[in-house]
């Protein structure tokens, strides 16, 4: 089994390591990089994986996952590039960083894959979109899929779609949480205890998501089933339309897409 290194021990990096371990990978086949001694010790005790430097990870791992902030990516690539050779696979989970950028900073012929994950990976319900670089084989793609599927679903997309993916699923959980937060506040405004409003909204979200996923029905059809003519739901939806909520979502996602493009430099 190949050796896998995760460079970047933040929330997403830790989530991926935890998922791979739950899926059956051995701690001996994994390593993480972390500069802070107290955080390194915490990770070592929690997962039993070796904590190494970025350079050690680049020298020893067959597959390297870069789970760092976009603004930190140039420095990390400059640090590890002299120690990477063809045959290794580099997978980036940083928003906006293209495979062209990765390949331009890595030795020639090194395979690179771009990934946009999201935070539901924390509960193994993530959505990761992956795109291949110019030196990436089908075997490389399948290997990346096997790693990322430990924390949710994986979808292959052309890289030109990755900025839109970032706007939809990468940033998407924040929009959902914003709606949930707003509904809870509305429940309190309408006289419900906050705990009651929270439970009502969260379970409604969970149930609606499961219904949408398992029924296979179009969301418009599901919405119409709840919306009786002249009823309470129709009154609420009319307000949302009057306040142009649908148009606001379009503008918001376009802004996220544009910011992802800007991060690419």
C-alpha cells in the first residue's frame, strides 16, 4: 500500500486522515506535517500517525495531499518541489489553485490533481469534485477517488468547472447554515423558545435533504407538494419571491465563483 502524506493539519487535513483511517488504512501508511509541537503531539496521540516536516513528506510519500490555504500554496510548493519526482502524485485541496499552477511549480511530468472538498466531510457526507492535470493517469484519478471517498462522495469534473463547483458545493454549506440560522431567529421572533426553534429547523433540514436525495424527485416537484393554493407555504414563498431571494442566490454564487477565479492569480 502506498504511503500518503497530508501537508496541512487543519480541520480538513485532520478530517481526511480520520476518514482514511476509518476506511481501513493503517496509521503506518499515513503521515502528516505540522510545525506546532503541541498540535503535532495531539495528532500523534489521536491517530497514531507519524508527524513529519513538509520536506520529509515530499521525500517519503507516494501521494501528497496539500491541504493548505491558497495564499500559503506558493511557499509550500517552493519548499517541497526540489524533493518531488515523477511517479509521485500531488493532490491539492486549495480553492482557486489550478493544476497548471501546480505543474508550473513542480518538476516536469509530476502528476497533479485539483480537488474542491466541503466541510460535511467531517461527518462522512462530503462532496469532493476532482480534476486531472496534464500528467495525470486514470490510475491516479482512481487512487484520488479512493482516498476522498472515505469522507463522502467524489465527482470528476472538467477543471474549467471548478470555480463554479467552489461556489456551489465548496462554499455551499455556509449558505445552508445561513438559512438555518435565519429560520431559527424567525422562530424565536414568532415566539418559540430557541431550543424548540433549533430542533424544528435542524430536523426539517435533515429530513428534507434525505427526502430530496432518496426520492429522486425534482426539488420543484417536492416544493409544490408542500404548497397548497392560498395556504401558509404559498404566502411565505410569495414573500421570498418579492424579496428576490432567488436572484440574490444567483448573485451570491457568482461572487463566490469570481473570487475563486481571483485566487488563481
